[in-house]
C-alpha cells in the first residue's frame, strides 16, 4: 500500500516540476460506482436536479378555480339566527331590513 502512495507522490512531483508550478493543486472528488466524480459536477447535478424536480412538480395542466360567491351571500347562508323571543325577532327583522335597504342603495 505504501508503495502505491510513494509512486503517486513521485508522479505528482514530476508533473509539478514539468509544469513549472511549485504548489500542489488537489481536486476533490468522490468515488461513485467505481468512478471519480468531481465536486463541481456533483454540485451542478444537485442544482439542476432540484430545479428540474421543482419544474416537474409545479408544471402541468391548471384547473380553473371555482367561482367564489359574493361575500354578502356567503354571510347570509352561514349566519342563521333563531330568535327565542319576539323582541329578538323584531331586532333581526329590523337588521335584515336595514341590510336590504343598504344593498338597494349600493346598486344605484
């Protein structure tokens, strides 16, 4: 094992002397499925893969949203008040009349 390391160091030294560079540049890489893959390629693959997956997830045919009911109509359907006395009934009737008059004025 140490012989392989020494051979590699000798080759690097020869290449460094031949190129005229006094410093040693190491390129980081990972061995994946028996092949050395540089960090740059892993980073680019991650970025492109993420963008591609996002585009695939958000793309496609868009279904139109159902038409929303007017807010006033929603309120009328959801708020049901049962009066327990005649005074409460009169109050609810006067509020309904007020709302009806306000709607008529707003349409004009």
